[in-house]
C-alpha cells in the first residue's frame, strides 16, 4: 500500500466471474494481503481457516468490506503520521522562533552592554582629560610660585649677603 501522499483515491471493486476473485481497481495489493483479507480474524488475533463452499467462492460483500476496512485503516495510519509530522513541524517551528527570539534578545543585551561600556569609556576619557588639564594648570601655577620664591630667595640672599658684608666690614673697621 506504501507511499506517503495523503491524497484520496477512488477505489472500485469488480468480481471476476470465471475465477471468483474480487478485483480492486486503483490499488495494488500483494497476494499475502489479499489472502489475509480473505481469512476471518478471531478475537484472539489468530487467523482461523475459513470453510469454503464447494465452489471455493468468497463472499464478495465480506471481501469488499474487509478491503474497505484495510484501506480505511491504512488511510487513518497515513493521516495520523501526517498529523504527527505537522505537529512535529509546528513544534520545531516554535522552537526555532523561540531560539531566534532568545538569540535576538541576547544580541540586543550585548549591544546595549557594549554601548553602555563605550559611553562609560567616553565619560572616563573626558574625566581623564579634565584631570590632565587641571594637573597642567596646577603644574603651571606651582612653577610660577617656585619661580617667584626663587626670585625672592635670590633677593633675600643678596640683601642678606650685602648686610653680612657690611656688618663684617664694620666689625673689621672697629678692631683695626
């Protein structure tokens, strides 16, 4: 019976009067499947031998019913498998969507964190530049103060040296 399509097929039954065999058009059945359909099934699941009439004919209606049941079971099995594939496909699609959403959120979080780090680095760079300007300002101020102090010190040294020399000259003149 094989095949994976879920398309519906039209099946027709004909009885071959010469051989007393039912011919099913539109469906290919193996001899073993036809033999199983000819055998009645028991409640225990074991096939029982069928008593045939002297002509060996099988009740056409029963055979048609069995074939229809087998076809219905096969169709139901295919429909069930198709439904399972659809459900599995839906689950896979949901998982893919969920995975993509999770990945998108993670990428957005990373971008936000990267942007935040970039802004933080800019703030620190500005603070560093401000501190550097402030240090240069202090450095210039202290150099200026140092130059003033050195100038005062030189003047004080000069005055002190002159006063010392003058006092030494006076002491030397007194004792001469």
